[in-house]
């Protein structure tokens, strides 16, 4: 069982920045694809960004390209989401997700709230 603990959410004005962190309780962190998803009220959960186990392959949702950056530190078992130029439509609960490369087992974090308003 892998536990994912997110932190870094909060309330910011449009144009502001936040950095989300997700710490994983596994010594095999470098065997997991890591992702950030988000879910706004009344909407389905959507994939925001994904990073491969080695960090060499990264994908983003179109609407966050150029504003968000996903990264990982395999030494400290942590994945990050740097969010710049935040917009009101980025308001959502953000969830950390991990999938093991071989077993395909999936894990979710509890979520951290990001609110963007003037």
C-alpha cells in the first residue's frame, strides 16, 4: 500500500502562483508514473499533468501548457506541480495519483484545494 500526501494548496488571486507537493510512502517511487488530476465542483476529475518514472516523458492538459510544470525528485519520493499565472478556471481540488509501471496498481491522494479568485 502506498500513501500519497499532498500539500501546498491555497487561495490566490488571478495571475498568482502555487506549488503543490505530493510525498509518496514507497521506496520504489522510481517505478511509478505520477500524475496530478483535478476536480472542480460539478465536473468530472481530469488529468492535468503526468510524468514518467524517470522524469523524461511529461504530458500536460492543453489548457495548462506553458503555465504548469510537473517535476519529480526520486531521491525524496516527491512529485511537484508548479502552477503559475493561475486563472479562476483552475479552481479545483487537486489530486496526486500514482500507477506502478509493472503491476498497474493505482493510488490516490486525499486532495488539496486550489482556489483562484480576486
